[in-house]
C-alpha cells in the first residue's frame, strides 16, 4: 500500500497522496473503497492521515539526503 503511494508521489507530487480521492484510483481501487482501505489497512482515517504524514517526512528526508 505504502509503496503504491510512493509511486503516486513520484508521479504527481505530495498533493496527490494527501487527497483521499487517490484511494479511488488504480491500483488502490482494487483493494476496496477508500473507507474500507482507511479502516481495514490503517485502522481509521486518523491513522491513515498519520501514515501519510510520516511517509511525506521520510520521502522528503530521503530527497534531501540524496
């Protein structure tokens, strides 16, 4: 899941991965609805948003150290 989000980030930037409608697009749409993904994989919307925030931090940290 996070790998697919990283790919979307690489393609389109941070704004896309912050937008919850990204979960309605391939490849995420194969995993269920955005609500099902946020609840089933992340445990809820707050945990999903926290995961996105942490992912962004790591992506920028890696980008700055390259």
